[in-house]
C-alpha cells in the first residue's frame, strides 16, 4: 500500500480544509491535537488560538 504524508500549514482554516478533504477522500481522522491540548505553564496558549489545530491526521484508503 502506498501512502503520502504531506505536512501542510494553514492560516487558521485547517479544520475547514480537512473536513473538505475527508468529504472528498473519505476516511477518518486518526488524531486531532489542538493547541489547548498541549498548554502548560511552559507553553501558554492565547485563548484566541486554543481551538486551532496543531496536528491532524486523516487516514483514507484510495484505490487506483
């Protein structure tokens, strides 16, 4: 099985983009990490950034 693992940066609309990719390719989100999930005393996150995605992984099997 072939796989692609691109790293893509978005300007605040990653959730919207990945929902679109999921609607096109199908599959499921294997991992979703938001900035607030990693917040700590050493890594503070502004409330305006807390719900933004830091990492998301979409797993889809595409048959050719």
